[in-house]
């Protein structure tokens, strides 16, 4: 069913999945804001997806993905991350450019092209931002905590969302905090104080506000 989805429908499913990761249904107002569309446009798209059995939309409870809808949302995120990896690895685009460019043509790809891209890229485990590429036909993506959730002694691999402010991306770069970099928490100051991280053999200090905008995959 996901092959028949329009660009706006796929983007809506992806946004609902992200907004509902905390277990609460995504409300149409928040969805419209996330998509950058009017409330009426978001509501109309939600209605179409609900009629196809991909969503459950109930008054005062917001929008929830059905099992089929959740699978379609994860498949759309998988495609986006594979295309990002193609743009980065094969065409040489910077990781923080890949997110914007992927959205311009990912929806036009036939499924067989997506599958071949994945194989040609040697079956990557993550996108250029450091987030996992989910397996086909799965209904979930492993959740990644913010960097600030780590405690002293914890080690993890960094992931940086494509939506991150360019100035913050530049600042993170000066600290060596790029997607895929392994870090160790050396200190965590109390009362929302800064983290002291070991990055590439150097100690770096990062405040709570920015550390909550960076995500990590914990090391075993």
C-alpha cells in the first residue's frame, strides 16, 4: 500500500510517527506546524489516510498510526535515510545537506530502485546523520536518547538531526561532535550543568541546551 502514497501522505506519516514516539497521539495542530502546512490541509490528509486504514483519528485523542500505518511510516523513513546515504556516499554531499535534498526526489523512486541503492551502498546501518536505517517491513525504529541523558562513564555514538540549526552544527563541529563520532562522558555537573566529554582524545564541554539536541546510540 505504501507504494501508492503521495509525497504529502508519506511526509504526514513520518511526522505522525515522530510526534507520537512518546506514546501520545499527534494532534492535527502540531502536525500542521511540523509539516509547514495549514490546519485544514493537515486535517484533509489525515482524513484520507484514516479512510485507507493507516491512521486512527479520534476527537480529543489526536492521530494514532495503525499497525499498517506504522509500518508504512517506518518504510518512508527508511527510504529517506537510504537516499540521504546515497547523496552523501556516492554524490559527495555533506551530511547536513543530504536531509534537504533527499526530500526533493525520494518519493518518486520505485521500490526496486530503493532496494538496489541499499545493496549498492553495501547495506548501511545508519544514515549520514547517525540514525539507524530500519529493517524492511519493521514497525519500529530503535529510540535514541539525547546526549544529555548519559551519565559519567557512559560511551555512545553521536547522531545529529538534519533539522539542527546550522550555527549549532558549526559549533558542534568545532568540538569534533559529528555524526558517527564516539564519545565518553567524563563529568556531568548538577542542576542542568554542562557535560564534559572525551572526544577524539580531548576533553570538551557542552551545555545542557545543545546536548539535548544531539542524540546517541549507547555503546555496549
